[in-house]
């Protein structure tokens, strides 16, 4: 009996030492999952379109501060590809959960975005679509959230064409030639001009920049004195074209079309210096990409392309 009592005592001591008695204190809650970090990598913040995009993304994050953290950054000018690559590498080093990017070039950014993907980072492409062939070569799938630039530019061109006659001469000032959105806007302008039987006598790149577009427009006006219109692939370049037209003494004689509906252009729409532009809702474009990224990260949606709205804006 003494041996049995000793065994029982030892058993009870072991149970108590092991904490088998239930505590009245509630069990600690599991640690909350960390908020995802979303990096927004844009093109030139000197372009009002992208500063508007950044402001819209910041407002969205402030309204959803409990859902995610935002790191928003951009490059100095539209052609600074090395700096945009560097920004992506910085975001990889900071171990963000997703990169939402408006690439300055549709091909040159694919390699570094592949490295981001291999590091386990979700990549969502906005604004300027990455080149499908280069993505296939890299064996990389990236969802695109953005507008149909060709359809939007065609609508802009159709509005402009109504103020012209068949056979009139026009020229296109396109964006960076290797940028998909620039290519699509040029094609949309060409679609509209061809349908209206209007002759395109020149296509030159303004690299999305106002100053360069000003020089290009001046040269086109000099080379083609009978030019009736300049179709510009963004509003920054349209501003440069308007200045060139005024300097040539042709205000009111040469029509201008733009694309983006930045605030700096709106007075020119009102006074007739610009005929038409397109609004792709820059203040919401990054937000669309961020919301898509969050849904994918939460497992609520598969990675998939999403077409965002484009509206034509006239006086």
C-alpha cells in the first residue's frame, strides 16, 4: 500500500508540474498577421499624371491604414530606366509583399521584376503594359491592371477628326517608342485617322516630355506648313505642342489632341487651344492596382488582367 501511495503522489506531482491543471486565465491570442507592404513604383513624378497617381494612392492607404502599408516612389524623368530598376531592387531588399509598377519601358524592366518574383514578391503591372513576348521568354506571368490605350486614343482621334476634312495633313507626337502604352496610343490615333481618310504626314517621339515635344512640334510645323493637327500621346507633350503652335503664329489654325486630362491642360481645353484629351483616371489607376494586389495576397482573387475606364474629355 505504501508503494502504491508513493506512486500516486509522484503521479500527481508530475501532473501539477506539467501544468495539467486548467488555468482560469484565457490563452494568449496568436500574433496578428503583419500588414502587407505594397510598393508603388511609378514613372516621372515631374509629370503631373504620376504625382496625381501618387496622391490618389496615398489617400487610399490613409483610408485603409489597417489593411496595408504603402511605399510610393518614382523616377526623375520618363527615360531614367536605370533608376527605376534600382527602385525595384530596393523594394526587393526591403522584402515588400507586392510591387505595383508603372514601368518606364515595357521590356527593360522585365529582368528585375523576374528577380522580384523569384524573391516571392507579387508583381502587378499598371499603366504601361509589359511586353508579352519578353514576359514569355522570362517565363513570367504578371497581371495587368490598366486602360485599353488603343481604344482610348481612337476615341480621342475620332473627336479630332470631326473637325477636319478628308485629305487633311496631321502628325503624331508619340511617347517612348518601346513603351506599350505609347505604341497603343499611336495605333489608336492611326486607326481614327485612317477611318476618316486623314493623312498622317509624320510620326515622331517626344519621349512623354513637354520640352522635347515642343521641339518636335516646331520642326513638324516648319516641315509641313499645311499641317492641320498634332495628336499627342500625353498631355505633357500636348502642352509643348501648344507652345510651339503659338510661337509659330498658328494658334487657332492647328488643332491639338492630348491624353491624360491633367489639370494644367484644362484651361487650354476651355480656350480651344486643345480640342480633346482622354481621362484614364490617374488618381485611381494605382488604387486599382493596389486593390488587385491585396485581393491576390489574401487569396480572394487569382492573378488576372483588369481593364480600367478611359473617358474622352472635351470643352
